[in-house]
């Protein structure tokens, strides 16, 4: 049976505040917990008018306190900005507080402009040097999470606290094959961001599986794919609501991070010929339709990737639109029944 999970970016829709966007994320997580979704991840973005989630570790702790069974995780922590040791301690703390429920998803994207990245790392930090250090940072992170700092290493004798018997699941996230290479080398799980790049993901996941090296994290490869989804009662309604997502993706491509517009605002937007072409092309990153259509397309996507879990980014201007997508999918895939069966 196919498992479903959610990535929520805490989008700030027009007419709403950042605080309201975070409360909407909490509401969706609570609903997903009750409906039988497998995991709920939150993202990391900085200096953005349109995305409120800048600190996944803090938000995960709040979500875990307000849910009972769903796995909570980062989608993801942008490791080049930080100390691997501090990230290990943050997620060991979460694992100690909520054992068996924490995922550590890590990425290497800036999560903002180069200028913002300098503010995160220190004004003298070099963005490209941070990216080059990423593989070594992943290795150090895993050393701390598995208490395997070897004798003679510069970090010999250092342990990440609190000391816990279990550890978070470690995922590497990416929209290209390179992250899959890093994940296979580390023996970590791999999530391909189809909602960012609608081409090449199947090949990236196949390559990850074929080159996977077993580790203390995983004996066998584990992969998932993440895609935008908007589901409504009818196809016509879904298409109308999806215009908000169409415009949001287009504006992000143009460097306009102003949040999610309403369908009315999307209808009033002046689209150039190039804009219209991009909107059509970007539909490869989305699944839109009624529950039956969306179920069929998700199943086809999962089959093409060879995965048993799909992660969705529920789109829409109103939180009610996103919640309806979450509910329609849970019903279409009988998630509550699956969960009760597993338990």
C-alpha cells in the first residue's frame, strides 16, 4: 500500500501574516496526524516575505507536542550554513523528547539569496566554500549521530548530547542527481524534489539505488518523491484553485517571493507569452484534479519512481484549500485504514 506524507513550507498567502501562516502549518499537521499520513516535514527559508518557516527545529518541536503519532522532520535543514555538531545536537534533543518520531532531512541549497547566506554564516563566509564542504559536513554529522568519531580524528572525544538510544532517520534532499550520490555514499535515505524539478528525478532515484552503500543508517536504500498536489471535488474547481499555485511558481522563478495570490489575483495578473509557456511547463511539477484523477496520477508517479511513499506539497491560497487536499487524499488512499492495519 502506498504511504503518503506532507511537506509544508508555511506559505504566506496574500492577506495573511507570517504568524497566521505558522498557525496554518500547525493545523495541517494536526489534521494529517489524525488522518494517517506517515510523516510531516517543514522547510527552511530565510529573508522571505512569502515563506514563514525559517527554523524547522523549533517548529518541529511545536508540531510534535501537538500531534501524537505522525513522524515530524525537516525538509530540510540547510547544512552548509551550520555546524554539523550543532545540527546533531538539535535533532538528538528532538529524538530524546519524541523518540521514534523524528526525521532529519538535510539539503545544500542556500534557502535564500547569497547576501542572506552571508548573514547566516557570518559576513566573511564564502557561499561556494560552504557547498564544497557539504560532503564532509554530512560525514561529520553522521559521526556525531552514531557516536562513531574515530580515534585520532580532530573531534575525538566529542559526543552529541543528549545521549539517546535511538536516532532520527536521516534523509538527503535534492532536485538533482548529485544529492542522490551523496545519499548513496552515506547510506542515507533520499527524497527527490519533483516539485522543484519535474525532469530527471526517476533517473536520480535509480542511480541512488544502484550505487547505495549500506551503513549504520540503512541496510537497504529508501527513497521518496515530493510533488505539488491540489485536489478538489471537481476538476473545474481544482483547476481554478491551482491558478494560485501556477502564479506562485512563476513568480518564484522570476525572483518575486511575495507569497501565494488568490485565484482572483491570479486571474487579474498580466501574463506574457513567456509566462504562459512557463506556467504550462511547470505543470510537470504538479498534480491537479478531482480525487480519482489525483489518485491515479500519484500512483503513476510512484510507479515511475519505484517508491512506496509519496510526499505532497498541498497547494492553494486558503488553508481550507490545502486541508481539503489533505482530506481528499487520505480518503482516496484509505490512509486511516492503512494506519490501523499497521498498528
